[in-house]
């Protein structure tokens, strides 16, 4: 496109990142994000938005750990970047069904992935400067990414967490005490579920549950059917029946409340609202199906 003089707009960039999600192409998706952030310095209309990050998280959740030896991938990454990290990652015990076979010593410390709320900054520059020695630097610019593309399960989770913290820092500061039940966070259900799916797909149950139980109420994130499906699917993978019942009850309470509002709409508006909430007949069927599968195990 550039060779023919065509400069992508925000919609085109987001479409390209979404295309990366279908193949789990983290490498291209990261390059697109960097290009957007660089071009946005001259053209603010290209600033990555919530749709950009939603698609990026979908890419992380779709990424398949390569069969290529980890040492070889690390060598290739190191050749492409002279910047390395010096702090160790989260404890292996925190990752269920860990697919990594490496002793990862080149990843950011565990504080970057644990205690999400405690690390939120009111200014994105504060967040980037705080971890600048552990993030991607190109010239004088720092990006909310690891210096090298993630090649292990742990690195995927860490980079996703860095990005989520960055998103929270650039969205207008939240005062959780001032959020009412009618004022939802600007963190969209689609964005949150995309982020949640990264941990669900990588079999990190406790972090998935923590995000659902703590981050949702803290930032008053609007729930939808897809979030409940993701949570029930995670419970199924880890045979968490008690937690599944709790989420099921949450869904029933939430759905009864939503239905009371939806029933007052005309048919066309009702259909639109059901789609927006991820509660069409197909999604409702999938919620029941996930719960039945959990109980049948």
C-alpha cells in the first residue's frame, strides 16, 4: 500500500490487526501497533483505540506456541534487538498447565503481572517511564511492549498485562467511588473479554477469576454474554464446579435484570440490544451448554 502512495487510516489498521488475530500472528500485529503509535505523533487520528487493543488481545489468545526450539527463537529475537530484560518472571507455580520448558530469566518481574489495580497510573507517561528499562525502546520512544516479541506462554501473558495496564492509564482516570451503577467504564465488554480470553486460552484460571471478580466491579465494566461464556469455559477446563455455580448465579441475576429492561423495547430495538449484550439465542444456548458440560464431567 505504501509503495502506491496509500496511507492506511485507523479503520484499515484495525482491520489488519483483526486479520492477524485469525492467524495468531503476534509479530505482525505488534509491528502494526508500533507503526500506528509512531504515525499518531504526526496524525492523532491514527492513535490506537479500544478496537485496536481488542483485536490485539484476540491475536494473543489465538497465538500457538511454536514447536521451534525455544533457544532458537530466543537467539533470533536477540539478533533483532539488542535490548534484553534482566528480571525474572512470575513463579512457575502461578501458571497451571504451563507449556514452557525454559527457565525464563529475560522477562519483567512478577509485579508487572500481579496486582493489576495497584500498578495503575493516572498518566501513561508515568507507567512507561516506571518500566522503561524493561520495555521496547525505539530511539527516544518507549512502547508498552516487551523488547522482543513474546515466544513463550509466560511472555504472552506478561505482554498482555503490560498492554492492559497501559490502556487503563490512557483512558480518562477512574474514580471507582464515583462510578454509579448506571455509569459504565470506558473499558468496553469486548476489550475486557478479549483480554480475559488471553488468560483463559493459556489455562491460567486463578488470574481469569481474579479479573472477573475484582477488576469488573472496581472499574464497573459492563458484563455481557461472551464474558460469562469465557468464564464458564475456564471453569470447565479446570473442573471448578463451585466457581462455575457462582458464575452461573451471577449470570442468572444479571440476565433477569437485563430482560426486565429489554422487554420494554420494541422488537427491532430488542434484537439490537440482545446482539449488543451477546445474548442472542445462540449465546444463551452456549451458556447453558457450557454449564451442562461442567456438570457432566
